[in-house]
C-alpha cells in the first residue's frame, strides 16, 4: 500500500518540503545575526543570496510536486500560500542585508539587536507551527502559537517607536537618520512576514479542525 499512499500524496513529501522551507528561513536569520556581529570584517552577501536561492528551489519543488500529485494532504492553494509566505522571509532578509552592507559606514554603532531578537523568536515560532501540520496538532496549540507571533509583532511595533524617538531627537546626522529608519522598517517588515506565515498556518489548521 505504500506506493498507493505515495500516489495519493500521503508520503509526507509536502510536509518535508514545507519544514525544509521553514528551516531555511530560520537559517537566514542566523546569517543575519552573524552579519550584524561582524565588527572588523568586510561583510558579504553570498550566503544570503544562496539562502534565498535554496528557499526558492524548495518553493519551485513544491510547485512541481503539486503538478505531479493527484491528491495532496492539504488543499493545493493552502500549500502554495504557505510556501510563498515562507519564501518571503529570507527574501526580505536578503533585502535588509543588501541595504545594510551598502550603508555600513552610516550605521556603524546602530543597535539592531532588539529587533533581531524578536525576529529570531518569531521565525522559531513559525518553524514550530509548520511542524504542527504534519502532527495534526490541536487548534488550541496552534492558536496559542499564532497569538505568540502577534504578541512579538506588537512588541516590535513598540520597539520601533522607541527607536524612532531616539533617532528624531536632532542629535544625529541626517543621513544616518534616513538610513537607520529604512533599516529599522525593513527589520519590522521581516517580522511581519513571519506573522503572515503564522496566519496562513492558523487558517489551515482552523479549516481542518
């Protein structure tokens, strides 16, 4: 019967791919932490580009498997929506990294650690939420995880207001203010991407509960 289960899409390949995508998103956050921690070394984008390419490859594999599989364990549009939401996380991280490297001289000493810590918690939560799809975890557990994501997003909203408050005191160089503001907003966008992925997962679980 194993071949028949594979024919029907129940060999867990979609769960494997979605979990790999979530793991890749988390790896991109690890790369970001490493980038921001490099004080005396010239930063490079190579690792971020590769991470985004790996995520894109997984996304394309999911699309290919959807075309080949007769019956899928989740509705096709749900798999596609989650795959796209997960892909946007490393894609936006790469965008932040590009800006950061280009503007490095203007943002030396700027503290991004608060936002990055919240981001690390958010992407770890997303990764755990993706795993619940395979395990068919209960609605209440997923609801609590999604609530945690929204809580992290709320903390990020409060933090960015504090960061802006410090930037707009008039004590900083104008160019530094502009560049820092853009980078803060891009980090906020990454956290929003994690929230978006969590919302997709919650909607999927809600549909099957």
